[in-house]
């Protein structure tokens, strides 16, 4: 998930446009951010899913929630978008990558997946192969490992019997605790054996419409936090490597 932080590191390519361009279309391009009568020029250093990072010297002029216009000067032309500042740290700001801009590109992964440590409850199971339905008198705990706007990965909490009956394409009735309650129906698309128990990958079949914005907000918050942690870790690692070489 982490982009290149220095010339010696390899940057992952997150974008490839429908015309065949890859991440180099936007990454490392000059980006101009403007609000009211203020204009600042920086470099677009990261783009994945709903977020874009721009490194620029006047980052402190931009506040959280500011509406800005961004113009990106790429080797394939200009990209202009209206967006909002959602996070910032020393030397950079994070802005929303609006849907109309995302549609101009094809991402390597349609929806970013973020690691989380949330919990949920399993209330019912529908085995489509055997045409059996199970409703549990006592909900079964699940441990959510990662999540995106189209699905999640999870494990079952200490229940070998339930683990055995959940199979690929099973439909599950669950309630996720994401800081808010989100009931939904999902389909199992992956089942992998772990050292203890199983890991499941599932896609949503039905999510209440009134919960979709809260879900996107939850994922966006976690994506930004994860990115900043990984970026700082990479910077620390790079500094330590540089110091180690200097002492040799």
C-alpha cells in the first residue's frame, strides 16, 4: 500500500488508465492546489482508492475540510478536480479522490482493503448447496481482519462446528460492529485453512442504504491512519539505513 518515499525505493503502481497508462500517469506529477486566492504547487506522491496525497511546502495553509481545486500536470495531459482536504501531516495533505476522477482510471484492486481488529456477530447461515438454513439461538462471534466497501475477511471465534458447516457460497446474516452497528448479508467467496481454524473472505449481498456512507467513512479513516503509519515506518527505516551506511 505504501508508495515510494525516496528515489531508492520502488513505488507500487496503483493506476492504469483505460487507455493503457499505469501509475506513472499521476504519481510524481506536479500538482497545483488552490483555495480562495491561495495557490500552492507540490508533487502527487500517492493515489489509492478514495485518497490522494500531495507533498507541498505550504501544507499548513490548508485545513481539514477545506474545499480545494487540484490540477495535476501529467505526461498524458491535465487532470482537474474539485475535492476536500481530509488529513494532513508535516509536508503533505491528503485529499479525497472523487468518483468522477477515479472513473478515468482502472485500479489494480477495485476497492482498497484495510486491516482492522473489529468484531461482529453471526446470526444465521444459508447453505445454498444443501438448501439448508440455520438460525442460531445464540449469535456466533466473528473477528474481522480486513474490510473494504465490497466485502471483508474474518475468522470465527472458537467454534469448530460452525467453521465446518460454512462453505464457499454460503450466505451469512451478520451484524458488524464498526463503531456503529451494521447488519448485512454476505456471501462466502474464499475459505482458507489456518493453523487454528479457518479464514473466510466474503462479499456483501445486502447492506442497508443508510449505512453505506458510514461504511465508506470507516474505511477512509482506517486507510488514512494505516497509510500514515506505514509511511512513517518507511521513513524511519530509510533513516536508519542511511545512518548505518554512514557509519560503515
